[in-house]
C-alpha cells in the first residue's frame, strides 16, 4: 500500500521509521519531511497547512493511508478534508482535535464528566483575569487557550509574575491568537508522566508510559520548550496507577468525547501529574507526542499500520498492543539559544555513525539539505538521539554516549535527561 505522513519533525521521523518496517507498505511519502526522513520516504515540498495540495497529491499518487503528525493541521481539519475526498486518514477530525486546540474545552469536558484535573477558571478578558489573581494562591499556572507549540504555559510564583503573564498572553499576544482566551489553574506537584493511546472512537488502548523534560536547562530551569528529551517507561507509573487511570481517565475521556458527538479516532496523548491525591490530567494532545514518540515507538512490537487501520475501522478491540521488555532514552540536541533566538544552517557531521547500529537511532527534528547536499541545522530542536537498553539506566548511558557521535556548531543539550530514574 502507498502511505503518506504529514509533518517534518522528530515525531514524524520516528513514525516514518516504524511505518517503513511494515511489510504492507510498498511506497512511503512524507510532506514536507526532513533530511532524516528522506532516508526512508520520498519527501515532497508541501506544507502541513496546504490542505488542497496535500489532498491533490494523495489522489495523484493513489495514497491508501495518510497519517497526520502535527497539531495545527489536525485542529485545522485536515482529517476532515481527506475524509471528504474519500482518502483513508489516521488522525482525529477537527471536532475531536479541539481537545488539544482549546484548553478551555478540555478543562470544561473534564469538569463535566468528572475526570480528575486541577481546579481552574477560564478568562477572555484580561481585567477579569487580573482581578481573579488578586486573591489567588501561588504558585499558579497560566495557559494560553490555543496551540502555542508546547510553550503557552507559564508557572507564576507570585502575583507580579502572574500579572506579567496575563499581559504577555492576553495583551501582548506573545502566543498570537492562542491567547485570546486563557486558563488559570492551580499548580499541581508530583511526577509528570505522558501516556499515548490508540483510539477508535469507542475503544482506547494505551501504549507504554514516558516522561518528557520540557525546560530548556538542567535541573528543570529555563524556559518551556517543545521537549528536551524523554525516557520510557516511567518507573513511577505503576500497575496500580495504570488501573486507576484506565478506569477514571482514559475510558471516561473516550466516553465523554463520544457523548459530545466528537468521536476521537487517532492517538490521544494524556499528560498526567501523579499528585498526592492521585493521578490528574495536566493536558490532552490530539496526536503522538514529541519527543515521546521517539522512545515509545522503538519499543512497540506491533505492525503500526495494522493498529492504525484497526482504529480507522473501529476494531481496535481486536488488537493487543505489545511492547518490548526494555527501556529507551532520547536526548534532544538543540541549537544554542533555543527556544528563543538561535542560528541555523550549520553542517551536521557524524550521522553515519548511527548506521547499522542496533538499539540506536538519530531522529531528525530540524534539519534540511543545503545546495551542496550536506545535512544542516534548520530549527531549534535539531536531532533526537535515542538509545535502547535492558533498563533505564543502561538506555540513559547509551543515549548520552551516542550524543558524542554527531556534531554541529552551537550544539546544546541537557545533561540530566532521565536523572529522575536514579530516584525510582
């Protein structure tokens, strides 16, 4: 079958590697792709928001299945556009992707259906938000309502920081129209865990757990980023916690979306906080996480095409998800200055060191080929170096050793990805 992946980051590279392993796939396309994805797919220069061009290309190449990676096209309705054209697509429709597209919608859904989450209020007026904060308990969390590349969340330690946050989100529009509405919620403490799940609108089946590191600097200091590294599985996500989440979070979320006439078909990402009062939902995403996908999919034993088709056809209940009894760690190699100001266009060397090495992968997040055919940096997050190990400590050791195999000017990484493993 002919398959097309939409997107061009590390997540899509990890998906492409998994899809390319399927014996059912004869031709793989990716739009727009990147220098790493080029090794397993034919990349086509079409942007993720160019819906008409994407549909036309899929028709021309007789694409049998399209997999949508990023949040923007899903929230914008790309799955609907493909369905309308009669092309099979993996990813939620626009009316279901709103679970990520609007934090206010997600919070209201959880409140309505009794899904555990932080207490909150929603504001569309900066003055009202400012007034509310005068009597609030600190620290407190401010969230831009819409999509903000994983960066529209501010943790404010005191009133002054919170007032500056309101200005940044709602008045200065630092995150664009995502800040037209804002959620203010209680600050939760505990371990964070990410759980991805395949969904067919009725059935939800969770993948292995992971934990992301969002802050730019060691010790969880610095600004929020799209993710500086991750590990899987989380030693803090026990069988007991999983049982609670299956009963009180995952299936209730599926049922809630169905009850609202928004059947969710695709991958649901549940960001959890393991609080002293039990697991609570921090956020939902309507797609594979990035960089969680880079540690979850390398551990999955299933043919990913079989699972995705079961989701589309409403027969996910027939699938048993299987994951290897091992561990994975991904360390993101970024451009110095990310997530604010950074330079691009530096030649990357050493990528060939990963070729043929069992248990190691380098996923391209922000790369491209220059006029001379050299792979160069083309983003804030450049590469995701992933390594497997028999346990988390071995995987972490392997991943950090592998980060030395590849070089580029202004290379930057956190040195404590997975350090929490030592505390488990």
